C-alpha cells in the first residue's frame, strides 16, 4: 500500500489520522472602527475560533476543513499543546467552518 504524501507546514509538524493542527485566533480589544469590546463579549464570541494550520490524512475529516480555514471548536474539546499557541485536536472537536 502506498503511503500518502504529506505536505510539510511551516510549523514542522504534520498531524496524522483524524487530527488537526490549529492556532487559536487572537481576541482584539477593539473593533476596526475603534469600539472597545467588553471582556464577556469577547469570550463568548471569539474564544472558540481557530485557524487550521495542517490537516491529518484521516478518513473522517470533512472536505470543508482545509489548511488556512477558520473553524469553531467546541468548549470541552481535548487538545494537546504542540508549541506556544499551537494545538492538536481531533476532527470531532470542530462544530463548523466559517
């Protein structure tokens, strides 16, 4: 059986199976127009947004999840921190793609 060719990402880590490498999106204190967001609003709206850095080669990963897309991760999703701000999560941690 031929092994699938993996694409190297700039973080030097390629997830395998049904795993995704993500980075949580930073929460801005202000909107582009200068409106300051209260702490509770930021937490509810943006805490679970992440950018996909790399996608594993598993069969269960949706075709909609691609490198560079923004996904919404569930609150209780287990994750492993690979390096500062970079996390490894399972495919089922994603609720949807934005």
